[in-house]
C-alpha cells in the first residue's frame, strides 16, 4: 500500500512541508492509508488553489455552471436534503454522561464502526487536503481547521463560508491545537451519494475531530459548520467562553451617530435571519458566534464564518431585497436543490411563477412528478439553499472581519408562541436572562414532520448542538456574567402572538422592538417591570412606530400585545421545570429564578384577581 507522500505531487509536498507539523502529517497518513485514495491534492490559500477547486467541482459533476457569471448549481440526493439527526452521534468515552436530549455513542464502538465504513471508501478518487480558520485570521478567537474530503463541492462551499487558514497552520509551530474533519461522499451515482443506509456523522470531542460519510448535503458534509459548532461548544465550556448559535448585528438608530451590537439566538422559523437583516442595520454574521470577555470588561463576539449557507425559500425582492439582489447578480455563488430551467435557477415563493418543467434534486422534473411512494415532488426543495460570502451583502458591517470582534451590548432570545409571551421584554438581571434563554420554547410549524403547534423546549436555541451536559452549559453562561464587568443586557422576543388566528403584529414590526432594545442599552427608554421582565411604555412605542413606519400605534394594539398572560406563563414554568428536574446537577440559581418568577406571577394574580393583566395596570 502506498504511503501518503507517494500520492502527492511535488507542489503538494512543498505546501505540507512548509507547515512543519507532524500532527497534520500523521492525520493525512492515517486516513490516506485507511481510505485508499488514488491521489492526494494538498491546497494552500492561493487563488490558484481556489480556482482548482472551482474547476474540479464542475469537472467531477458535483456542480454545473448556470447562465449568470459565477453561479453554479449543486444537487444533493433525493434522500439527502437535510441534517441527518438520526445518524449523528457524539462519541464519548465510557463513564461520561451528557444530557438526555443529546444523542451519544460509546467512543470505541463508534470508532470501530466509522473505521469499517471508511476502509477503502476513496478508492479511485482524489483526497483533497485544505486548511481553514474558524473565526477571523490572527485573532484570539480563531480555531484552525484541517479538512480532508473527496468532494470538491465541500471545499468550494468551505472556500465561500470560511476564511482561508493555511497561514494559521504555519503559525502553529507544530502544535496539535486544531480541529480536523474527515469526509467522504462515498459511492456516487449520477453525481449523488447512494449508500444512504451507511450515512454517519460522528463527533469525537476528545480528539477534536469529526467523521462524516456517505452524504453531500452541506449541513452534514461541510464539517466546519454545525459539526465544528459541536466541537467548539465543548471547547468553550472547558475554557470559560461562549460558543453560541447566534447572529451578530449592528443596530444603527436613525439620527444618532452610533452602532450598538447585539447577538441573537432563535429556533428555526422564529425570525433569526429576518432580524439580522432588518433594513437600515448591519450584519456581522447570521449563524454562529464565539463570545469572549475582553480586557476592558466588555463581551466581544466574532462571526465564525465569512459566508452564508441560507435557506432560499421565500426570498423575494419585496421582503428580502438585499439578499435577492445578491442572488440575481453576477458573483461566486452556489445554489443547491432549486429548480433549473435553461440554466436559470427558480425557488419556492421567489415572487414569480415557476416553470412547469426543468431539472431539480429528483432529476428531470415536470409538474405532477411523484416519488416512489406516490408523493408529489416539489419543483424546488423547501430546504434548498444558497451559499455566498457575507461581504457580497450591501449591509455587511464594517467590522465583520475584525480580529478583535465587536463589543456586544445585548443578547436576544427569540421563540415562537401564539398565546403566551409578549413581543419584547428586558430580563431583570444577568441570571434571570440566562434563565429566560434556558427556557426557550417554540411551536412547531406546518411543513415539518412534526405535529403543528407543539411546544418544543430549546435552551438558547442550541439543544440540537450541545456536546456538554445542560447543567454545565447553564453554569458556563452564569459564570460568563461574572467574567464581564459590563454585562450585555438580555432580551426576549416573540413575533408570533395571535388572536382568532391572526397575528397581532406585522412581520416588519420587529424593527421597532429592536430599536427599543437598542435604546434601553443607552438608557433612553424607561421600562415597566412585570413578573417576567421589563416591557416598553406605550408612549415610547407609539413614538417609534410613528418614526419608523409613520404608523399610528393604538392603545388597543399595545394592550393586546403586552398583557401578561399569567395562566399561560405558569403553564410554561410547569413544563420547563419538569424538563430540568429530569437533568442532573442543574445549578441552584436556575431553580431560584424559576421559583422567583412563579412567585411574582402568583402575587400579581392575587393583587389584580385576573389571569390576564393589562400593561396599563402595572
């Protein structure tokens, strides 16, 4: 069997030699021996390397050019259209326990299984070796990342989504302080992975590595995204910083010469991207944030990524003009799982009629086409995506790539419920804010495999990605508040209150809630203290609605939106209490906050003799 050096050309060997890192070399040797590629291509940060991958993705049939310059289309397999939660496991040594919500596997068992699957998986293929950086270059936030894959599409996606990291590896001075990722698309037919039953996504926290095989959908195959998130959450919780499933945005109040930075965590379909993209504001990142205490007593955040892997459904020129403009003008951009007709991409709810035929993730498609189970195939997938660089957006923040990060003044925790929580409130303290983040619930929505309207618990909107016990995660958040002198204010939002099936506010109204939060940071607005937190005063919102939308905001609207629904809130406390009592070692402070909130609600009900209390009564 050939060793890895014999599979590289002279240029690749020089790139590798320049790093002078025996750990990198050992990893390449190990997986070259196991996966048995025909050759190995080692890439650096040069434009030549970037172009080679663009070309290879097309040559391999993983992408095809579209009519507009720089645009390509990639299709995943019909059964490879989303994150595979069933076959995703955190590998843990014997004796270690994580929370019940986290799917785990014995490490020894997992390594044996994945080794069996990887054996010879790259026969006849090329293994690509590429170096990336999670976070800005030359930053205390940054984590170097080594990617091994047989997919040029995966590397092309990572070239858009992440910063080049070859120079970071040269500065490691032989250290093993980096993440590494091993991916193979496995056996491919007509350009897509076919061994769906052997799809595996395993995360090894001890060795800070990820194995992901027999898949192409980027949420599974692009290791540096949600798979690296899991490694980084473990790392952060052992090093006293925060790795969060959060956007980072700059808020720019009109007529005031300042920018105030917020992060925000929202479960799926709760307004995360639409909040980060509110008109007139700037975006640092839309998905993952590393947050560390600064020497000046502030909290600082960086965007782990330099790009967006976004859901394209519903993006149209009216609701999403900035993103729509990027998607319809020349630039380097990958579409995935949309409909293509005459080399033009079409997606669901794009603001125009879709063709009756074309090519999509099922192959040649025409209206009324059904799959083998008799289910009609949509022209484009509801989880179809676009991959772009954030710097292509007109509203990108000037500090998006700052190695120092941006100072964070506020955290926002969003959720979706139709009958309980007010549109916006400020929590009463850091500990109360951590509590409110930890008890996020969100209603399931139509279009998922789950029943609509069921409340799902999702602490900090991060439960799917946790790789530490929930108790440790909450303790780390509480401790972070002790490590920063000027703590970010913590807010809670809910854009989805309804009455008789109709939303009580418009989807654009979130701009008012965001500007109120920004004003609270600068002590420009007072708040009304309620049992669950501080809510805006009517006069302040009335003025904001007039300034932002030239809209009259009535007392009736305010009362419906900001009444405290005691019975519903008490029911939520009962649900989350049961969840947390089933966990081990939840900090006492969490239950103190829960009991205090319950007591405040009970006292309010006794005082007013009502289940629903108007904001005007506080």
